[in-house]
């Protein structure tokens, strides 16, 4: 049991290392390609790029986008609630819902009222 725990920690640390290396390099390259030319800002080093990436994750949503955090993240909660509501519907309510969804997402001509 203890050995599996150690393997899990190793895999997690390996994943964190890969993410830091890959995303850090991507941020570094994109920043140094665009920001000095467009805005006249200074070029970044690797650890500055990793720090900028970490700061942006903290300020703009954290690790929400990673499905492995908290059992699927917020998307899993939304889907679970939708499945529960669907299961509680009667066949008539389901058909009414389907009728209401027909045409959803289809473009509407300018000046025309939606159906």
C-alpha cells in the first residue's frame, strides 16, 4: 500500500515537471516573440515566464481547467445536476424540453424575430 502511494507522488511530481517545462517554455517563447515587438516590453527569462504563468493561473482561475483536480472540476458538477434533472422529468416534460431545444443554435436572419 505504501509503495503505491510513493508511485502516485512520483507520477504527480513528474506531471508537474512536464507541465512547468512545457507551459513555461511556451509562455517564454510567446512573450519574447510578441511583447517586445508589439509593446516594447523587455524579454523574459525562463523562470520569469514560469512565474508569469503561475501568476496568471492564480489571477484568472487557478487550476479549474484540469479535470484531475477535485474529481472532474466544475464541469462534472454541472453534468451530474443535469442528469439528475433529466431523470426526474416525466416523458411529457422530456418531449417538451426537446421541442424547446429544436432550432437552438441555428443562426437567425438579421431583422427576423427568433422562433
